[in-house]
């Protein structure tokens, strides 16, 4: 513009080459200013361009005006100008802008919630981009189509399309890859993986700020705040929402700023901080959004206004505010329906009616949604979407019903992923090749760590391959099937017939409580404060790891650690066991722990020493595991490398079974072990394991020729009925969003193993070998895994092994 001697007071003569060039530069500047957050300035520059434009350039000018209006949330105005621009662009071109008019209109339709129209428009854009040699814009259109697939509920298809777009962006325009990160975050949000979604938005915000794209960075700030809010990180959510609101207001994007304000109000509502005029504040924001033609999350905002009125006791007209039905696919519609069911349940309570039908309808809807996913991570994450419904239902039955309803209800909110048959890992050659490369990369990493070399590049390569395999797994569609629910009386009858008590723990009013089944009728009991129990769990785990360390402890230190374990175990027994001891009597015990007590080594509690104890993800999972037909193949015994007694351990165990398949440490190969596991009646694996709390699919066992990852176990057609993992801490699990557990042991149970014996802490090699040989003697003589573990643990009071499943 300086070279053109530009001056707002002295415009070039209309119709000249200088005027045309000035117009084109003004249009570029206008868009750039708007992207930097100065939308009003962008529109002002377009006003100058409008006085100078040639007829053949007017289509571009109208398109740019529409684009800036869209960026500012004026959706219906933007749509009008895009439609005005289309015939001019069709006549005069250029072809890239003509294709872009369909691309951008698709995004406006998306924001208006007209997803089918958006899909038609983006597919037309892709057709046009196929005829225009601008490959990066075609990649952007593919990415936009993936976003619409995500909105339509086609999450797995969207993830595959995101990967295609990412690959093209890396080749053509690496700075655009942050948009895929933000989109992937939306996918994670849609399955309840809130923390992971927020991390993705963190990366996207940093990249977009670095590129100067303040508009999209501000949008990502809003979504990051929403993810933190859904994850119950209220302080962080409030901070991030205020930051997003300020950024969006400063850019003139009022509708998105209003949504950030609504998020702040939602946090105040949930924490009980709303004032007397709260409902009206929410309603005014809803009205302002509606006046601007905005639909994104508008219905959820209206439901919040209704809930505020219910909370304030202003029930007139609320029922009409909550009218509406499930009117399409996708996460946003699902979130709206779940919020509506929650509000209707709150209204029912306010009107002295039963809220459970509304709450159940919401959870049933969530069940249908969960079946669409083949990824265990996604199946588990979906449970987070129904947390408020489940919590309200459990609180209601605790106040108004008996133990039968409480047991039935608590089972609606735990281990829901285990009800869905596992989808076999992808047979895609690329995924299999990535798995082979991962094993090589892990070996390279191990060698460098042993040698003391620089392992940063090797570690990065391992993470890159893990993400590639994880992306394949997440893109798997679900089977559309699920196991039937088990009635409370069926659980009680089976437990009673097996001389067993099922202790199903949950939380009410910050205290651990439980429904007991299998004794003298179903019974409810209070236990200890949850916070105290969780602290005892933490201490027990730390002390057991110290005791199991490979470093030999000084006798006085060992005695001190054992004393600490004894005190923690006794305190936990006083709070958990004493209230139920009379009911249990001398029966065997199945413990379904609260999610914050998953790492408690229950057999260590003094009153449980010598008693058969099993830990199960849910009462229904235990029932199904007991009823599952046993595998009848050969026994499998496998040794892994770098364990001093592994080969002698498996030799001794192999002698206890007829015609066993024995694999030595030197010969151990993950593919061979995986193949041998299929159909084995019992499998004993003495190999180092690694629980990966931040990437549970890649919790693994080490063999001589590579690692066997947890996610590969889901490909088993007939897993062993009984699996023993005799070393390390593979009994540990990560409690994912939705209070579902994931890990190596959990993967075996999901695959269909009935019982897994594994450790919750470090295990000295000698102790593991001695215990497991004796353990298998009892099993070979006919004892159940829990009975065998009780027998060998009676004289080893501080061992960390637990029988999981049934």
C-alpha cells in the first residue's frame, strides 16, 4: 500500500489499474485484521474497497465481508453475503474463491446446527477443489468434512479423516496442523476424555498464538475452559472461561463471549453460588444469542436457565422450557438431551414426583451412544457424560429405597465398558507394521538407557508410534452389541450358592458405603470417610513398593516399613471390614471397590488373611465371569528375560500340568505368546511388566523378542480362563474418566479372562517364584485362584498379589 501511495483521504480513480490493485490489497488486509481480532477495522477497509471494486472483483469482496461477519458470530448475515457472492464468483472466478464460498458456507451451516446442509456444501467444495490446483485448500475442505462427520456422531469416521488431513497439512502447510489438534480435542470431548481434550487445546492455542491467529486461539480458549468444567476442575475452568471471554469480547465475537460467560454462570450454579437474579441473567444471555441467530450450545444454555428457575422454586413455565426431543445424531444433541433429562428429574423432585424415569432414560441414551465405539478408551470415557445423572439417581435411591434398588442403580454407573464385546485390534497392515516398529523402537530405547546414551530421539519415536497405533484403535467402530443387565436378586442368588459375599462399595456424602449380597438378604451399610480410606490406600501402596524394592532394606528400616503397613492395613480393616464382618461370617468375599480404592491390596487386611478374596470391577462383571464357559486348551507357562528365577519358576510350574506349552525367556516372542494365549486353560507369565498410567493401552509385558501391549489382548478369540502375572505391578489400573478402570489386568478381563492374578506393587523375584509355584500346586489340586492365593498368602502377610475377576 505504501508503494501505491495509499491515503484514505486521496483514493485512486475508480476504474484504473491502481484502483483495482488497491481493492485487492484492501480485501487481503481486511481479512488479516479481522483474524488478528480487529474485525471492525476489517469491515472499514472493505468499505473503502467497495467504492473502488471492479464488477469482476465484487464476488471476492462480498465473500470477504461474509467471512468477517461469520468470524464475529453474525451467522445469518454471513450466510446472506456468501449467497450473494456465489453467482459472481461462478461467473468471474477465481475458481479457488468459488470453491471457498462452498467451504465457508458449510462452516456457517455447521455453526447454525444445519449439519446436513453443511455436509452438502462441503462435498461440493471438495468437488470444486479437485479441479483447482490449490492442494492445501482441498486439505482444509477434507478437514472440514471430518468436523461435520464428528458433529453428526460419526466419531470413528471423523478420526480417520482427521488423520488424512493431518498428513496433508504436514506436507503442504505445517502451520495448519494445530487445527487438527483442536478438532481431535473435540472428538475426545465427545467421548468424555476431558483432560486429554484440554491438553490438545493447550497445544492448539500455543500454535495459533505463535502464528498470530488470535481469533482461533480465543475460540480454543473457550473449549479448553469447557473441557476443564466438564472434568470438575472448577477453579481452572472459571479462570480459563474468563480469559476466553475477555479475548472474544476484545475481538468483537460477542456470541462466543456470551458462551464463555454462560460457562462461568454454569460453574456458579453447580457450586451453589448463584444469586437471586441468576435465572434472569442466564435467560438474558440466551435471548442475546438467539437474536444473533446463534445455535451452538444455545439449547444447553436454555436448559441451564430452566434449572436455575427450578432451584429458585420458580416452577411456572419451566415444563414448557424443557420441551424438546432428541432431534439428530452427534455429541451436541446427546449433551443437550442428557442435560434435559437431568433438569426434568430436578423438576420431578421439586414437584414431589419420582425422578428415576427421567434419569434412566438419559442413561439408556448413553448406553446406545457407547456401543458406537470400538475403542475401550472411548467406551470408558463415555461414562463421564452421565456422571450427574448417575450421582443423582444413586442419591435418590439411597434416601428413598432399599438395598436392592441401590445395588441395581450403582451397577448402572460402573464398568459399563465391560458390557460391550471387545472389537479386535485393527488388521490394517499399516497398524501391524507400526506395532513391529514400536517393538524395535522400544528395544533401541532400552539399549540407550542401559548404555547411558542420549535417549530423547528414541523416546520421541516410541511416543510417535504409540500415537499412530492408538489412532487406529480409536477409529474402530463399535460392535453395536452389549451384555444384558443382571438383576440384583440374580447376583445375590449366585453369591449365596457359592458361599460368597459380594461387597459393592460406593460413595454417599463423602463416606464409603456398600450393598452386601450373598448373606442374609441384601443389606446396606455405612463404612468410613472416603478421604481417609484413599489416604490409607496411598500409604499402603508406597510402603509395599518400598518393601518390594530390589534394594535390600536395612533390617531396622524393613521393620519400620512393615510396621507402617500393619498400621495402615489395620486402620483400613477397622473402617471397611468391621461394619460388615458379622454379615460376611466365614464366607468367601468378592470386593467391588470404589474407584479411589482400586489399589488396595485387600488380602493384606488382617481379618482377610487366609480368606479367599476376589476383586471385581462390578457385581455384574463378577456374575458374568462366573457363568463364562472355561477354556479347555493346554496350560501355558512363559518366562521373560532379566528375571533371575523365571525359567526355573516356569519349569517347576509346568511339571504340575499335563502336556503344558512351555516358552523359555530366550525363546519368548510377543506374537507367539499372544497366539498361545488363545484357548489356553490357564496361563502363567513370569515376565517384567510396566503399567503406563498415562497411556494404559501400552501397559505391557517384556519378552525376549519385544513387548506385548495391553491393547493386543483384545484380539484374543478365547482368552485363558485363568491368567497369572507373577511379577511387577500389572494389577494396577488407571481410573479413567467416568470411573472406569483401564490397564493390563483390566484388558485381560475385558478380553474375556475370568480371573487374573497380578500384583499391585513391586515384587522381589525370589518371593514371586516361591509364591507362584506353591500357588499352582493348590490350583492343580482343584483350588480356585482366590482359594490358592489365600493359602499361599497366609504365611506371607505383606505380599501384593490380588485375584481379579471371579
